[in-house]
C-alpha cells in the first residue's frame, strides 16, 4: 500500500478531476481501451492513478529495459517504496548463451510472479512494469505459485511431516545450507526448520513437536535470533527453473524432438547429461541455458481476467519484440551451424506473433504515447521551465506565476533552504511532508521529497472529494517543480538493502583446513574435532596440526585460546614447530615492532597536541549551498566522517584524520567539503594523489563541483607544460590558486604556498619514504586529511584509538541499480554483444585479462569481433609514463575498451565505464572479484559484469563457490566475509607499513591487534610489562565436576557452529552473557539434551568462581574441592561461619561433603560460590570503612 500522506494524495485527486481522465474511465466501461498521449514526466502519476482508480492489476510494457527501470523509479517516487509496485526485470542476455544470472534479478522476477499469482488475496492489486524482453522471457507455470497447497502455506498449529516439507521445498528451488542468511536457503536442526522465503524481508523459523507446528516466527539473519511471531508462512518458488514441477509429457515430447545430427560429440554428450541431471533434481551450473525446455509460460499467463495491459509507446514495443526475434533466430542459426546446439532446441523467448496473439484476446488494454497526433485523447501536461541553479530567475518566475493565480508545488530535498529564500522575497511557502490538498490559487507549497521531473497542467475545474464542482472558470495552472528544474540536479535517495551490515559485526568462522593461532603454541592447521572417552564421559577436542606433523589436542574448555589466523589469502602462514622457542621469539619480535610503531604514533600525536593549529570558523552559507548541491543522499558513515572532519578543523590543534572506505563510498565528497571550508576562511588547500591519472580525475571532480564559486582549482603533474607549471607555482605563491591537486610534485622544494591551511593525501601508502617524511612533518604544521580506498579492520581502529583519528566508511552507497552480474562461458557472440551494448549507449568497457604474456591475442580478438571499438591495452609491465598516458586517455573517453590486468582493482572512478568483462574469472580470488566489480556502476546507468569461464571445461569446486558467492550479491554469507577480511588485512598492511605487515603475517591479524592495543595502553599509562612471552592468564580456571558436559553433535550437527558456541561459552565472564547464549541456543536449536544442561552449569560455576579468585573447582568421590588463589589468613573462621557446617574451610581449600546434603550438590555449590562473593564484598566494605 502507498503510505498515506505522501505527495500522491492531492496530485492523484487532481488527475482524477481532469476531463481527459474521466473520459478515459468511460472508455473502459464502453470498449476495450484506446490510445492516450501523456508527457513523459507525467506518465507515472497518470498510470498510477488509473491503477488506483480501477483497483485492478496493471501490467505496463515498455520498449527497452532502461525505460521500464525509469518508469518504475518514477512510480515509486509518487506512490512510495511500500506500494505494491513491481519491476519484472529482464536478463538482458543473448539467447542460447551459457550464462547464469545474478540472484537479485531472479528473486525480483519471482516476487513479481508471486504478487500476480496471489493478486486476488491482496489488499491492493499489483502494478507491474516490464520491458519487451522481460515479457518475452519464458517462466514457470502459474500453478507453481499456488499457495493453497499443503506444503506451500504452513500455519501455526498444522500437523505436517518435516521430511515432506523439506522435500517439496527442495523441488521449489530452496537449497539446504548450514545457516539461513540469504533468500532461497533453508536448514534443519532437530525439530526446527529455518527458511528464507522469496518475497519476505526476513527468514522464518518453524518449531516442531514431532509433526505439530508449535511456533512460527521471523528471525534476524545476522544474529540468528527470533523476533516477530507469525501465524503462517507462505512459500513460493526460489528458482525460475524447476524441472521437478514441469509437465513430464511435455518434456518428453520436447526432448524427443531434439535433433543431434549436426551436433559435436562434446555438445551432444554434455547437453544429454545435463538434461538428465536436471530431471533427477541435481544442480547444474548453467541451468538457465535449458529455460526453453523446462519453461513455456509468459508472465501474461499470470494475469487475471480483469487486468489492464498498458503498452508504453506501442510501435517501439513492437519494434523491440521483432528485434529480439531476429537476434534469437540469428543466434540459433550460428550455434546450430557450429554444432553447439541441437536442432529444434526451444528458444527461451516467446515470439512477437505469440505475444501479439495473446494481446488481441485481452479485453482491457491501453496504449500510451508521448505524441498527441497518435492518440485519441491527450492529457494537458506540459514541460516546465528549467533554471539550472539560477535561483533569482526561479524566484522571479514564482512571483509571476502567483500573480497569475497559478498553484505551485515544489518537491525538494532542500525544502528548508528554498523556504528561507522565498521568505526573503515575501513569498510564504509552508514546508510539509504531506500533500492532502492542492494549494490555493496564487500560492506555493513545498513538499519534502524527490521527483525525477516536474510538469505544468491547466486547472480548468476543481472538485471536492465527492465530485462536486467548486469552480467552473479557469483558475490558472498547476505547476510541479522538482530539484532537477530548480538546481539542475537532484539528490538520488540510494535505497538501502534490508540487511546491509558492517561485516566486522560477523564473527570469522573456523573451518577444517583453516589456519589457526593458539596463543601459547603458535600457528597450526585445524584438522577437525575428535571425541575421546575418558573418566566415564565423552569429551571433544580440537585437533591442531603443527610443523613436522606434530599434533596438539586442545580440550573444548580451552578452545578460546585458539583463534582463526587472519591474514591475506595470498600469503599462507608457516606452521610453528611445537616444543621450540620459535613462537615465543616471533611474539617477542612482534611486540617490539608494535611498541616502536606505537611510540612513533604517540610522539607525532604529542607534537600535534603541543602545536597551535588553525581554528577554522563555522560553516558559511556557501558551505550549505555546496553541500545541498551534492547529488546523493549522504550515507550515515559519510555524515559522521564530515562531522568529524569539521570538528577537527574548528579545533585549535592540527587535524590528522584518516578517512577510509572503498571507491564510491563518498570519501572525495568529504575531502571536497573540507577543502571548501578551508578556502571559505581564506586558506589554500593542497591535495596530494599518487598518480597523474588520479590528479586529473580529482581535478575534474573539484572543478565541476566548485565551478559556480569564485574558487581557483588547478593541477600540478607531469601532464602540464613547463609554462603551465610555472603559472601554477606563481599562483600558489601569490595566493591566486586556492586548491591545487597534484602528485608528489606538489611537495617538492620549489612549491611555496602563500597561506596553506589543509593538506588532503589520497592513498599515502603509495608514496615513497622521502615523501612520507615530508608528510609527517606537515602533520604538525597544518590540518591533514588522509583518504584510503581500502577498508580498515575495526580492531585496528580500536587499537589505535586516542593516537590516530580514523573515520571508517563502511556503509556501501547502495544505488537503486545493482550491478547486473553474470557467469558465462566465453564466446565470441557474448563478447561482441556485451561490448556493443555499452558502446551503443555511449559508454566504455573494461576487459580484464590477468595474463600479460597473451593479452595481445585477446586484443586482436576484440578488434576482429568489434572493429568499430577503439581498444587500448594497459598492464603493469608498461613504463609508468606510458601507462599513465593510456589511463588518462581512457579517462577522457578517447578509447572505448580498456583491455588490462587487475591494475584497475583500486583507485579508478570513471562513471562512464559501466561494463566489466573478466576473462578466466575462475582464476581470481573472491576479494579481487569483489573489488574489480566495484569499478563499474559509479554512474547513473545500469552496470553489467560478465564473469567468463572456459567453454566446455569443468572449473574447480573452489572457483565455483567463489563465483556463486559473487552472484549472490549479498553482504551476508561466509564468502563475502572472507573477501572483506582479505581486503581489510591488505588495508591494515598498507596503513601500518612494511614492517608491521611482516608482523601480521607472522602471528595473524587478530593477535597482532591485541599486542598493538596492549602496547598503546602501556605507553599511554606509563606502565610496562616484561618482554618475555606471556604465560597462561590468571583467569584460566579448572572446573572438573566429573559430569558429562558437552554440546552433542546430534544437537548442533554443523561442526563450525558447534565450535563457535564452544568458544563463545568459554569466553564468558558474566552471567548476563551466559543467559543470552542460553536463550540463543534454545531459540535456534531447541530443547537442551542433558549434556548441554551440564555444560551450561559448568560455565556458570566457572563464571562465579572467576569473580571470587578461585583457581579450581574439582569433584572427587563424595567431595567437591574449591581451591582459592589467595591465602584466607585470619578470615578463615569468619568465612567458615558464613558458609555453614556443610563445608570445611582451610587456608587455600574449601571442601564440600556431598553425603550429608539434603539438596542436590550442584545447587549447594552455586550457593557456596555466591556466599564467598558476598563475604568478600563485606570484607572489602569493612576494609574501606577503616
């Protein structure tokens, strides 16, 4: 439902009152529809009002995918994000290609089909927008979405077989996973089933007692904790290709008609094998290749009889369908001729003749065109005036419109600012979130929000809600302005993913085969867990493998001493030799290096604290204007970083702040606002970047944003002539250049600033030692803002807290347009089509080929396939000046295709490059794939990423997993966590320097962070600890109660999850945390077995013992002995009296005889430990009082 009180309310009423709209409603009662003409900017409000007024499902078909996306965005802007408006996306891929679409696209299509299939149950029928290729692509049968079946809807209180449910959901495309984190996954743990249904915002947990459904509730995919209770859950398909649900007779006929006569033996064998596997229910990599065999229905089959079908520009829609027909026939002919495709292989697309035949039978349809000559009815919308930031002209126009009794509605993100400007001209304009009624004639209202375009329409009649005519005569026009007309741009409200979360909040997982670090024994490989039977109980141990095949068995109660070795994946660690001084020496070296670094940072920090810096003033009006002109809504992290920087600049100490985040996260905007603030208060700014290409790129960004202001921005690099360099140097000296962006040339001795106030350093780790020394000196003189494009681990940020100011930007700026990602076998047709599609819309292409020795062969192939493309190569063995020249030319769009190695992995930000093709994607790591994909999608156009793998060859299981992870396009899941952790370790190494990178490699990042944090705290406090290796911590308490206590594998089958809970339990230091984990175990895994009850009891004893300095608690025969770490001394008699006659209190030992107890000894033991705590507190209070 659209949210009530949106700007829609009054505008929809206005559209309804138009005579043309009333006439349109009449046509639906007397005929099957007609053709109307509407201004492009007003199509969304008119079609949305038709949808709401008729209250029937609406399907809008546009000519091209971009048209559908644009209309969908406009509809959401008018009707709100919560409206039942769906975008039925298309794959935009060549037919008959072995190409796997991203899960985001698949799930979006399935959600739309589910909404149409169940439209009769919906409070508001759906409005669906799609393109010609979207409607033509064959899909599932509507029967697959019926929710009346026994296994499709599960109610609380139902009786249903868990095995039957899981079997049915598997047929619907759900995949069994260890934990349910992403849509389409399910898992089972005893009597609990977790599933993430398509169309739900959160996964759902079903709790069974036998076959009885006791409880249904949603849960958080990050914490895995339950939250909202539900009465039922509805399961719709999770995949668009479901062989198990296909009609067998139809399949047999289609497969029987396949003609393999002209096929190669390889193709024949592969196609036959894969069809057989699919029919048996197995997963096949490129299953979408067989869409034409298993899917035969269009989305049209999902439409109810009362649905209205709208063709947007019908002639263009027909042309797009016919183009698709031609391309499909050509591709089929090429593939069949080459022996890659059998004869009679069905197309994944329906033809135009099939679609048009269906449309002819549709009772209600409407054609919409922008040209009034083609229409039987024209809506009176006109384009409004554009002012491109000239606010004086805008205000004058508003005054004139008001004098003509026009009604003016302004929809803007800058409502408060516009309201103040209009007030200066005595124009009253209320600012509101809602628009229930149109403004009075001659008045203005401002609505806070965003629109793509405005429009003007005459207002000849105005009616009240009951339809009574209030005015017959012309009372002027209704004018709708957006930020696009007023400022020339608008803020894009980047939609957030439901579950975007900082990856740091997700704990790393230890898997068999992982490298781990034992605090006391060093680096090992975790090979698994083993169970040993001893002293009458089964106990689990971690089995660690060290150098020379040495093995260490770690009992689970000490598992918290073992952590994942976190390091860069391209540097596997060396295993430690047990029984040697190797590990002790390594820790000692790391401790020394960390201390030296902490001393250096602290020294620099102290110098800054003692220096008198520049205290910049508060923000000016121009500062607010430049910030309002930023075309995006700032992310929370971006706003925090901006606030941090301004706070530092307004302070009296020199700023030294590091802002870190990936390309596109908004660091440049933070730097630009800081630079503007410095210039506004009379100071110059130097921005230092590592390469000439980046200097040119940043100069372009700054010059464009600061163009309307009297600020001189210049650039200093090797691309400038000697005469130009001399002019820039003169401008810096005399103060005529306000902001200078340059490479290390900017910090040479002949560069003199008249009044330097701020230095911005981009990617400092890429500068040489001499340059870094100069930068270190600068930090005590002026404000310094450092930017880095690599994410930094939060633990490093915390370790350096107080001596290094950091602003991490972890929130990705989610565009409304996710990058369309495909995995496909390499083919000439795909390569040509992908490049041409980008060139046709005026864009550029990256082609990544990470093998320099044969990169020229790929260049020749591209030139042969796409002779019209201008191709240029770039790789690391080129001379630096030549490489920079090539990159700069590509940045200026002098080339269409950049064929390169992974050198584009970081740093470049080119909004015009929106297609990325990665050759042999199976050979690249997940972190590399993630960063490479981030190079596209920087602009407003849809971005495409093609991950190519070798044709007719199996790729490794690891490569398959990496490609599946990148296709999932989600921040949840272990794969993404690994990729981000890999990037973070690189970032930590870059910021800390070479020596510290060596330390990270030797002990792992987590342990390094602990050592660094300790070194910083020691230096701050002035207290030091000995340099010898640390012994076992004081809090290692031995609790041996001779009771079976463990997490049985039958309770938590997944080894990684079980180990994670062991480690969390053994790190517990308070009863509150114990209760939280206890609740989580019950919630996620169900009722406790007795061994787990015992384990939780043992942990409780351990926590209580820790609080009262107990060294061990042991049960032997009929006695429980509590050994204290301190001598009781003279308090022995008082403690004996406090604890009672059931115990014997000695100097170090308290013994409990269980034979004389009337209550369970376990309960008495807890009371004893609590009694000791009360006694200690009383003694402490007495001592303090004295």
